[in-house]
């Protein structure tokens, strides 16, 4: 019987990205919509890890199975690491990312230091309430224009280290090996495999 895993997100792009990364595990991966859960959790933590755990713990009494929640953000050094943990709410939660990305590029006009990173923390909460957390980063820089339509969010303005194109241009299979969320999910996969191996000891 497959392990039921609820992904604490209403973002279909993110849910699909996570489902794709975890397809090697014997999990039934469900988004909040798939599980029939409608909840808006206030992310009032001061770190990505705190926000991820807050989201995961908020679902414990609403569903059965393991819960996976993530919190991620874009840190731009020239903007004092903004938008950071407020990335989703930056310039207003309902503001389209095309506008957010344009505003960021305007702020960085004539700025030489364009170093930035994506950060992702994932919290995995188990049936007994215990949990495991990982935090991972993808270093890179901000492009000088919006490039590509792949991915979502700030992907069209972020160039990962070692590449010359943004996540908006790079194929999904490339992003899913080097991104902040990919690294965090790779850690989840390794941890879950370890748990499975230990269960047979």
C-alpha cells in the first residue's frame, strides 16, 4: 500500500514539480485540492524552516498520512536579501509575477552586483507528529531582462550559477536537478529511502 503524502500547497505548478521529483518513491502524492482541504495558513515564522513547519503542522488534524510543506524565497544581495521569506507576498500577494519581476529589474537598473539565491526549506511531518527539516540553496544572479516562460514565480529573472539562461528558459529537467527545491526534494528522497531501509532492519 502506498504511503499517503499531502503536499501543503495550492500552487499546481509546485505540486506537479514535487510529484515529479518524488515519483521514484512509493507515495501517493496529493495536493491540498486533491485531498479536499481548503486552508489558508498564516506564515508568521522568521525563517523558511519555521514557515515550512508551521504549514505542515497546521494540516496534522485535517488529514491522515505524512505531510510535506515547503517555504522558499528569492534573496537578492543588492536589495538586502529581499524579498526573502516574503517572496510570495512581495508587492502584494495578488500582484502578478510579471509585475513583480519588472519591479525588481527596475530596482536593479545600473546595479553591478546582481548576486542572488533561491532558498527552499522542506518540513516533513509524520503520523506521530515528529518531523524532519532540510534547507537548501541555489546560488545565481538576476538577469537584466525577463527571459522565458518555463517555471513560475521569479524563475524568468534568475540565472542559476554555471548557466547563462534563466530558469524561465532552461528545460524543466535541468531545473529539477539544480534548483533549490530540487536539492531539498533530493534530500527528502534520500531521507525517505533511509527510513524505508531502517524499517526492514
